[in-house]
């Protein structure tokens, strides 16, 4: 089984499209009234946006986007006006992460984990 995509609620589809395009995602489907779908720069995953009157709960949705060159990517995004709540830093779970929120308060985490993404030292081995 493969994770194909996820759908993120948003209040304003036009503004959200602009935001995610600025992050580097390519718009591949767009129905002007309520839906947009993007493909990731590596063309391996997609996600969509849909209109919602109440898109975010207190903590919203947390979405992780893996970046091979995290610090460089964050510098590029800051240069085009993206604001981060947390700049790249090393986490105790052995990932390097930077955090920001989209226009509806969903938490976006850009990260690099390398081998620790799927094989952390504490991984449970199943037989």
C-alpha cells in the first residue's frame, strides 16, 4: 500500500494556491470554486486543497515535506517571502526540521532525516 495524497482544508483557494506554488509545488488540477491539486517537485506525491468554512482545529493538520537540502531550501523560501516559525534545527528524534504555518494555520514541517526517516535507532523490527 502507498500513500497517494492527502487533502487539506482551506478558507481561500486562490490565496492557498499562491502560497503552495511559492513553496515549489506544481498545480495540476483546479476547479475554481472549491478544489486544487498539486504534485510535489519530485513528482512522487500529491496533495489537494478543498474549501472549508472551518479548516483548522486548534492544532490543525501537520504535514511533513522532506527536503534533501533543507537549509538551502529554507533560505530560498525566506527570500521569496515565506515566514518560518522555527528555522532549521536538529531534533532529538534525529531529524533536522524547520516549521511554518500555511494560511489556514496548518503546520508545515520541512525536514531532512536521511537514514533515520525509516530506520531510527529505536525502530521496532517486525518479523
